[in-house]
C-alpha cells in the first residue's frame, strides 16, 4: 500500500532535493530588429461629449411613429368636435366639450 501511495505522489509532486534536474543552460542573446515607430495619435476633431448625427436619426423610429399616430388621432378628434358643434348649432344648442372626451 505504501508503494502505491508513493508512486501516485511521485507522479503529481515534484522531486525532492538532490533528485531535481539541473537548470538548463541560459539561452544565447537574440538580436532583435529595432522596434517600429509608434503610430501617431489621431485626435478626434469633435469633443467626446458632442454627438454628431452624420445622417443617422437621433430619435427611434417607433417614437416618431407613435407621435405621428397621436397627432393624427388629435386631428381627427378635433374635426369630430367641430362637426358635432356645427350640427348642434343648427339645432340651436351650444356645444361644450366634456373634459373626459377632451382627454381621450
């Protein structure tokens, strides 16, 4: 049992003391070509806090569509109110819009 444990430990642990391998000889110095010049730093013509559009929309398309639909809905509501007021005027009644109808 002891020899089995010693064999397993020998596989996973480094050798002790005088049994270690000698250090490899140092490598000869290698001559390297000189390092290339670093690329010049390109500064941005615009400050970092300025957003340039450059042809890109600054508003999401779904927001634009929602605003367009809201404006169209408001235009149709106002047209309905004008028509209702005109019909009631022919009957001799004044039209006063109800607040909850105006909020719709």
